[in-house]
């Protein structure tokens, strides 16, 4: 795909639109793609592999969890089925690890970051998007939300000494998202007379109009010091110089077999 085709895929097929948050995430994925060009990427918690088209110049390896992914979400396509606490690949064989909104579904997140550090080559990097303010989802496999400093602690404890963490939305956008979700969720629970339901529907429309005005006035996108984003985007890089990957004509299955632990 060209850059324009990727943007259209992201905006329309994936349904992101093109607001501030969408543009931040799109840029994040493009940066990760550029960093991995010609190399090997492990998508940890790949799900339905929505972001695979960004990595067409890489050897893309999809990992899923046997319970949270295969059973709970019905994922059928993957290259590695494992708990990310124990990735069945040898040390220092991966150029880039991508984790997009799967961090909250990892019961032991520090152990995943430790494993990421182990399988990454020197100079390799972990590109991670994790929610800060978001409703429970994919239950019961939803275990935590993380702060900027929580992510930096995970990176530091794993051995990364170069990393950055950025917000992907403004606090205004987060607040509007949370309020709209809260009203919609709680209004569904009201077992009320028909006239109350009509009033509720009218109030929801008025509230939506009011929130649109607030967003227009206050929302200028995320700043470096935004403290309440919907998600964080981050990158942690392992010390060293990333050597070119000589993967020949191997596909994902062959790469996993060749680089399995113990080989």
C-alpha cells in the first residue's frame, strides 16, 4: 500500500476517522513501520491483525494468547500461540515488537516487557500503545490501566534505558469520551416509562451538541504534558546498533521454527 492507501485504510476501513487521536496513532504506526523496514516484527496480541498492512516491507509475525485471544475473541490466524510471559523465541532475534492496546489484557505486564527486552536485538525497539482512561472491555481479560510513569518504570526495570511516552489525545477529548460513554451505559439500565425514555433521548442529543461545542472551544489535541489521555503511545529501545536482518525467503512460520528456543 502507498501512504495514501494506508491512510484511507486506517481512516475508513478501520474506522479511526481523522481527529487528533487518529493522526497520533497513524503517525505512531508509520514510525514503527519505518524503524522495522526490511526486518522482523512481532505483533504481540495481534488480534485480527488490523495493522499488518503497515508492515508490508517486514516479516510480520502475529502472536496471540490461547485464552484471551483464541478462546475469548475467536482468533484463528496467528503464528505464535503463547502467553507473552514466555515467548518461544531465542534471544535477540526480533527487530521490532508492536503492542497496540493489548497491554491492559496482560495479567503480568512487567514479565511481557522483560520478554520483549530478551527477544529484541541490540538496537531493537518495543512500540507500545496502552490505555490510560478507557472502559472495561474483552472481559474477563482486562487487568489494568497504566500511567506514563508506570510505563517508564516497566521499561526501566526490564533494562531499557532509552524510551519515550506521549499522550495520544487531549484531556478534553478523554473527558468527552468518558462522559458520553457513562451516560449511554447508565441510560441503558433505566427501566423507565416511555415518556422518561423519550426525555432521556432528547437530553442525550442536547448533551452531544453541548459536548461538540466544548470540543470545538477547548480541544487543541494532546500536549507533551497532557495527564489524562485515552491512551499512551510509547517506544523503548534496547542499547546497541540494529544489525540488518538476513531472513532470506523465510515466511513467518519458517522464521518461528528456525528461531525457536533451543535451536
